[in-house]
C-alpha cells in the first residue's frame, strides 16, 4: 500500500502549489498526488442524486430584535441568501473561476 513520505507531506504540497509552481509540478508534488490517488479508495463515498447540498460560509450579520420595544437588541443572524452567491466584484482566480468571474451553477456570472 502506498504511503505519504511524511506527516508533513500535505503542508509541503500546499506551500508548493500556493507559493512556487501552481501548474508545473516537481517530483515531490507528483509523488504526493499519486499517493492521494492510490490511497483514496477508503475515503470515497457517494450520495444519492436526490440529495440537496448547500453552500455555506462562516460568519454572521447583526439583526435587530424586538425593534421599538424596551428589550430591543442586536443579535447575530445567518447571512441572507444573496450573500451565499459568489460576487463577481470580489472573485479572485480559483479552482474553477478566472479572476473577475464568479462561478455559480456551472456557469460564469
């Protein structure tokens, strides 16, 4: 069974593709990716086609509660639905989208 070179393998891989060569892989990166593929069987899972998945972001907005009453207060609340959609204004280049394009539902917006 294939094994990773060290417990530091992922960190080294991440640093290389973030800071050095994103698309051109050296031997160490190729070996790491080959090990991921060779050991991936135990991590594979499937979900039924009817399952609905949601995009989530960490964070919150403030919402006023009991407005106009004596116990009026601000409480943390979930982001509104429009906040969950990618915003092209803030889109950086990423895994799917080039800089300036936000990808939503398999298309650039």
